[in-house]
C-alpha cells in the first residue's frame, strides 16, 4: 500500500492506506492540535466531516474521494481511492 504524504513547515501528514478497502488513517508528526477532515465525492458533495484520525469508508461506494485535511492554518488536499 502506498502512503501519501505532504511535508510542510516541519509538519508531516500521512494518509494511508491509499487505495483502501475501508479504513483510512491520518497521522501527523510535529503537529499536536486537532486535525479536521472533510471528505467529498467526485461530484463535489460533502459526504463526511470528522476530527477522527481513523476514517471508515465502509458505507461509501467504491471510487475516488477528495480528503481535505485541515491542521492549524494549513490545508492538505488528497485524492483517496476506495476499491
């Protein structure tokens, strides 16, 4: 499984596994505050908002989702594939 990540100002966010069959984990290094994630489907509808660092896609259709991860003043956008 691939780990998608971004490095920015010594903060490191990892979102894995991608692609996934169900669970997505969001881990942060160098950031201890609340991480907020909004999940959108491919047509732009918001399907989930959570502060959890483990997100279940079990009840959602297979396909591509956009994860908008907000931590501090930073925003990280990532496409996640559910298969």
